[in-house]
C-alpha cells in the first residue's frame, strides 16, 4: 500500500539521522548486494542506500530496481542517497506508531 504524504514526512524525519547501510557501486545490484538489501530491510525496516553512479537516470533505475526486487517502498531520494522502507512481519517499535491500521 502506498505511503500517505503524512507517513512519508514522518519516515523522512526518522531517516534524517540514519547513515547509509548499503552502497551500490558501479556493478549495480548483484546477487550479493540483493541479499545485503534484504538483510538490512529485515533488520531495520527503514534504511538509507547510497548509489555511487554519477548519472541521474542510472541512479533512478538502480533505485527502482532495488525497490522492485525487495518489495520496498521509496520514501525519499536526495542526490545519491535513497531512503527505503519495507515493513517487517514483526513490527519495529520505533516505527509502529506510523503504521496504518
């Protein structure tokens, strides 16, 4: 289910102090990187991903690929950093008040 504007704003605020936990290099999204994205989303639900590409369109394609392959929702993109969200089966207490019932 897509995020509402209010939810997106709250998730952006929560992600503000986060550091990128995954970095996508020149090789794009490999199988190993895919597994790392899955692990990070399972552990944290809300993560920052840094894309090393200098081409804006290529960065956007990589972000879209990451979201599609992991089932994550894109919260925000600023420059080379994307904020992704995938709700876990067991809710993260920090994010539970933002969940839509």
